[in-house]
């Protein structure tokens, strides 16, 4: 990306998906993407190395017990993890790797501040929820591998779905939680732009202002 080219990414409005639970607290960025993968400056291919030291045994074979390796994790766009997610170094490679694997949302009771900012700047939505909400999501997924969650960014809500169950007598899903987000980060995510894209979209306004203020 050059100084005059904004990064284009998928606009974020509503994500409805099955989800993966990783019930571990204090997951740091070196666990998300180990330091040996930081030699690159390109995002492409990093998804294959996300949680590499947990997803694979020392001999390189997949760890079948790791949540992201299980068959029912395929296609999930939401990760539910423990408190203080993304602690450690400030590497942007961590959200790059998570998005590269296919995730668009991480739900946790709390996040490391720098990771949270990096995530929103790179198309990954961090959703902070109360511990009781986190426990309910974990329990629902434990009870049904097909359980779904819907994250509505414009409305700033999280709704727990019914997964693959088809029960016409069941009540419609209700909002499980509401979450806060910085207004500027929200606008950029919804429109699929970064900070540079935001400025470039306002080039005409900037030029008019400069014409009046020599």
C-alpha cells in the first residue's frame, strides 16, 4: 500500500455465523502469531500460521484437539475467547493472521488496548461483553456445535442463534448483549475503509477548505 492508496476491505455490517470457543485467558499476540512469522510485511498467507504453536505438534502434524482444527470450526467467522485477549506486543500481524484465517469478530470479556485498536484498523471487530455473556456463549457452543451468533455492528448488538435446530415453537432469538465501539472505528468498518480511505473520500471537502485558507 502506498501513501496515496487506501486499502480496500470487505464492509462490515452484520456477521451471522457459527463460532469457535477458545476458553483461555491472557492469550497474547505471540500465541496468536509467533514471532518467527513477523519477517513479512504482507498480510497474505498469515492465516495459515495463526495459533501455529497450538494448532500443530512439534513434528508439524495438526493438533486435532485444538478448537480451530476441529471440523465444526470450518467456516466460522467468530471467535469467543477469554479475558485480556491480545496482550503482549503491539504487532499488527496478530489481527492480520486472525482475519486471514477467516475471522471477522472476536468476542471476549476484555481486550488488550493496543490489540483492540489494531484489530479495528484491520477489519476485525473486537466485541467486549460481560463475563456472564461470555459464559453463556461458551455454554451454548458446548451444548450445540451448530450454535450461531449474530453480531450487528450498526445496532451494536450480539444475538445468540439456535444453530441447526428447527423448532417452530421456539421464541425468536433475543439480543444477548450490546457493545460499545469508537464512532470513527465503527464508520470505517461499516464502509470497509481505513484511515487513509476516510481522508481520500473527503478529498473534495479538503480541497475546498484549502482554497479558502491559503
